[in-house]
C-alpha cells in the first residue's frame, strides 16, 4: 500500500541523488516533498568565525538582496525535484531555513507535514571519521520517530548504475 507523503532530504550530493533513485525504485507515495535545508550566510559566517551565539559578524546582509545561500538552496532543490520526477515521483519543492541544525530542520519539516517516511542518503563514513563527523542522516534517524530510508553511497569501483 503506498504511503501518502514522503520527505526526501536533498542537498545536491551524489549520495542524495542516489537516495532519490532508490526512493523512486522502491517506494510509492501520493506525494514526495523534496526538502533542501539551508543556513543564512550571516549565520554561516558567525558559526565559521567561532562567534555563533556570542555576537553577529560586522557585516549585515542588505534586506533588499536575497541571501545567496537561499538562492543556492532553491537551485539545488529544483534539481532534486527534477530528479524525483524523473524517478517517477509526484514531487514538490520545499526549502527550510536552519535555525539550529540541518537534521533538526529535516525532522521539524517531517513533523510539520506529518510525513509517512523520510528518505536520505548517507556519507558512508566509517571508523574515526564517523566518530568525529556525525552525519545528518544518522542524526535524523536518532531523533525522528518516523520510518527512515537511509541509502548508503555506492561502491566507487562499481560501474553498475543503482
């Protein structure tokens, strides 16, 4: 029986593209929302400079100009919607501004839409790298109370399409 609504987390990476392919191949839903989470440039600058939560950077974006991170997120999201449609899904676009973390934006959107399943690609990090850099997909799985389809990266040595 098909689900009513799936949420596909899409960031433009090869792993996210692979997740869309598998969602189209193995899942059936009336609607598929392709979600791209984004963080405003001013917040990125503060985080990257180590000032997150303490003070704002000296520059403030012009209210008349669109945030470049938002423009990029919309373009990435449009690509994801196109790929989902090519995979046979009834896809629609959605972006979400991150106020805390990417995984939190995904879980919040899933809750807001009351989706039946979340689909995401994984980085496939192992060992010490996995311990040092927790993935968004892992955090979604740990903090979400909904079914999650995690699609691992393909074998680099394989020439076979997914």
